[in-house]
C-alpha cells in the first residue's frame, strides 16, 4: 500500500471521531479515548487536563437510541461545556487578582466573608440561570410577541388566517440569532475566544485529513466545519420552521390557545427537532454529498461570525488539546513542558499550577482552625 493510500485510509477512519469547544484562552477536545482541555496560562505555559464525564447512555442504553440521543447529548454537552469553561478561566490565571480588603466594596466584603469558597459557585449558578432566562426571552418569547404584533397591526390577521404565523416566527428567530451573533462577535474578548474556535476547527480538519498535528499543517485548513455547534443551532432553527409549519397545517386549531401552543413547541416540537438535527449533524460529519452541502451551508456562513483566524500560539493550544484527548494529558503535558522550560529556564517548574495553600478551601480551613 502506497503512502497516499495509507493517508487516505487513515483520514477515512478519523472522520467524525473528534469534536471540541472553544474555551477562555483554551480548547476542549473529545475523542473516542477520552476528553481533555488545554489552556494558555498568563505565563505562556500550556496546561492540559484530562476530563471525564459520565454519560447517561453508558448506564441506560435507551438514551443512546437515534433521535433520543440528540436531546440527551445536547443537555450533557451544555453541562460538560460549562464546567470546562469555568475551569479554563481558572487555569488561565487571568482571574488570579487579589483585591486588597480596603479596596473592596461593602457588598464584596460581605459576600467574601459569608460565602467564602462557595462564592464562585453561587455566581456561576446565578449567571447560568440568568443566561437561560435571557435565551428564552430572546429566542422564544420575543419572536412570538413580535409576530403577533406584526400580524395584528400590519397584516390584519392574514398570518393567522393562512397558517403563516409559525413560518414568520421561525424567520424572525433566525434574524434575531444572526443579529445577536453579529453584535457579540464585535466584542474584543469574544473575538479572541472565536480565534480559539477557529483553531479547534482547523485542528480537527488536520486530524481528519490524516496529517501530523503541527502548526504548519493545521494552518492550511479552513476554520469552517460542518459539524460545528453553530451549524447545529442553525439546523435546529430551520427544521423547527418546517415541523411547526406542518403541525399548523395538519392541525389548524393547534395555535388557537397561545399558552398551550407554546408548551407544545417547547416540550414536544423542540425535542423532536433537536433529535433530527443531531442525526443530520452526525451524518454531515461523515459525508460530503450535495444534500449535506446544501443544508450545512447556512451554518458554515454563520461561522464567518463565530470563528476567527487563529495565530500560531492559539493553534498550539488547539493541537495540545487534541493530543491530550488522544494520548492522555500526562504525556502531552510532559512534551509541552520540555519545550516551554527549555525556552524559559528561569521560570519555576510549577508555574500555573494551583498550590494547596492557594485554594479557597485551604484558606477556609485555616480560618476555621484559627
């Protein structure tokens, strides 16, 4: 077998097997052998960590069935991704700023004294709840209300008469999503995170092509990947329009009671749409036919907003994350440290590592003892 044939065979076996997520100054990667994240510490050192997540489908096979696994995977990805995001913020060292007590506000001092090490957990939980409420308001409630007002004052009920309410509502939801992503992508900090998103995609493309994971090889590939979460959201929005419109045509009275129709869309339509979208995304990750290209196109266009071209340093983090997911964090960290400390011999070998005496739990224990 020629080298070219071996490379093509390797590329075919790699296709659709890895995925990831951009983090704060880092990347998380999933592979058949496990998951790992890599983060660039403020010192310049790349820190990698093995990550484990107990999938419910491993205990109950039912949750791994087609259609059902899409909803389960989406929820699990949200939980796991959020945990990795919080860990990346901690590992990067960008939040390790000690504010003198005399400079704290009364509220900050009270929270620190009464919440202690639990403070960040509480803040994270509150932030997640606020984000969920905001998403429901922006992408569920707002489109419904806007279309209702448009139909009432501009169309004089024509949308409701011809069962076009769901169609326009879906289009409105897509428009809000695109506008929201455009505004977010203009933010400086988000632009950098989107560079890590681009590095994640380019690294996966390189791996799927069967090439060695080097910066020069990774740089050659596109930053737009058909199996991206952005594509997944767009597919959900499009399929939601189709399913909702069909239901309104088949059951004309289904939207006569707005509250009931809203609950049906959230608890019946959305799980079905998520399941269909997930199965399509899995199919798209392994095929490049015209059907996949047509339905993947909107999501790929959106990635012009949600990804940016990464520099070499950011690509290094993407490569480190995938290598750690494939080969384990310990071996990858050793390889990275040999290069980093050879270039920075004056830095302590544990730079970026969290020492026990630095942890909030340790400080709380010391305070209790005293």
